[in-house]
C-alpha cells in the first residue's frame, strides 16, 4: 500500500512506490504522469536536429552509454526543478526494432540520417516453405548478441544504481512481419496459415530465451521498452503490437493472441503498445491473459472507449500523437484535461505527456495532476 509520504515526496524511491501502487491498481490520489524521458527516444531527435550522424549512437556501445548518462543527468535537473513528474531514469541497450528479426538473418542498415532499417529475409515472391528452413536462433544471434554486450557494459558501469531496460521488443507478429515481406506475409495468413504459425512459434521461443538471458546479465532489470514506464521485474513485459491496428479481430485472435498469451504466462503479464486505432480489438485484448497495461495514442484511439472497456481493470497509458484519426488535440493542455474529465477514478491511469515549456496553461495542467506548479 502507498502512504502519504509516497505522494508528498518526489524522491527516486517515492516515485518507484507510486508506480508499484499503479500496477497494483490501488485507488490513487492523482493519476501518474511522466515525460517520456528515455535517452534513446530523445537522443536521436537531438542528433537529427543538430545534423549529427545517428549511426554511432546505435553502433557504438561506449557512445550510447556516455550519451545516455549525459541525458539522464540533464533530465534529472529538469525533473527536480521543472517537471516534478513520475519518470524513473534508466539505461536501455538500443539497436532499433529489428534486433529479433536480425537473429533469423535479416540485414539491418544504419543510415547516418535515419533510424536503423530492417530488410526482410524472405523476399517478395519467394515460396512460403522458406520459413521451414529457418533454424531456431540462439539468444545471442544476430544483433541480440550486441544488445547483450551493451547491457553487460551498462550494468558494469551503473552497478545496480539504475535499472537496465528491455531493448525494443516487437512482438511475435510484428517481428514475423519484418522477417517476411509484409505483403506476402499478409497473403500467407490467408493461404498458408500453418507456415505463419510456424514462424510465430520460432519468434516467440526466441523472445522468451532472450529476455531470460538479458535478465540474467543485469543487476536491476526493467522489463519495459516502450512506453518508458517503471514496471517491476516479475510483473510482465512490454510488447509492441503495431500490426494490431491493421488486422481484423478474427485475424488478430488467430495469429497473435496465442503467442502474446505465451509471453504473458512466461513473464507474469504483458503491457501492450500499439500505434493506430485499436478500438476494434478491445474484445480480443480483453482475452489476453493478465493484460497489465495498454498504451495508445489519444488521437488514434478514443480514450473514452478505452476507459469504458478497461478503466480500473488494467493500467491505461494514453499519450499524444500527431496523427489525428479520432481527435484533433493541439497539445497536452488540450488532451490531458480531456482525459481528466472522462476518467471516473485514478486507478490504473498513467499519462505519458511532454508539457510545452512556457505554455500559458502549464500551471493549470500541473494543478490538475496534483503537482505544485513548476513550469
């Protein structure tokens, strides 16, 4: 149970206690809110703005460690004097979305001006039987070995003072979609479902082996890549399921639900992130074993619908997206009050929000969130 001290202090431990209360679905005096201050989310944007090549940030572990440490120190000052949010700093070994696909043989390019790009292994027009030639990869195959090496380096420097976060974990369906030409993969779901299930099984097995190996190598494991929440080890893992928005409920239930449930049973639950409008998948998501949380864009999936279906029963983590599909909020000072008006309690509610410094409504926003005005 959280105490008054949990909510009056913004110490590192008090913030951790607040996250624990959130995942326990306790009734909270206010929603949690956090700036997505993960270094490997912010640094590529900083590099691009300054026209610095991105590839050393991803390909050099010393650079990634040094720059993450620099950014964490910078954000600690912002958090102390300005934001007063609930974010927990971390180190995350990050090589992009294709690390699991690379273990099967996918080539990943590191252009200097873009994020890493994954090229499919099974090309357009190749026979579906190619999936049966794929051997189960080792936990350190492809770039996964680099991720483990990065994590070991970070752990040796941090020495348990900060958590080492899970690398980008695209779920079984997302990763299979990277391995196999996306158009052919979609066709195969209809024409050759047994081949698709074979690949999904291989990917799921690899994810399980890798996560256990990563956890073994670090002193403080944080099983969350995105959203950059604090999730206590043993209470699940985060999984990106961006293909979720593109499939019918029937297809998602058939080709993803069994494998997401395997991950949930292995790790004590799942927190699912998806871009796009996922309202049509709510019934299927309700059948995910121990769905610990759901992260979605507030302009892509209606908060009211998500709250009606899941509010108070699983953690909801809305965030702003520039893609206006179901709403057209201009900034946090429009969408956050919208959420606060429609929620009926604070149980399981965490807002991922980046306030605009200097905005006239900033003090109102912090007051609504139960924070002393600091912007």
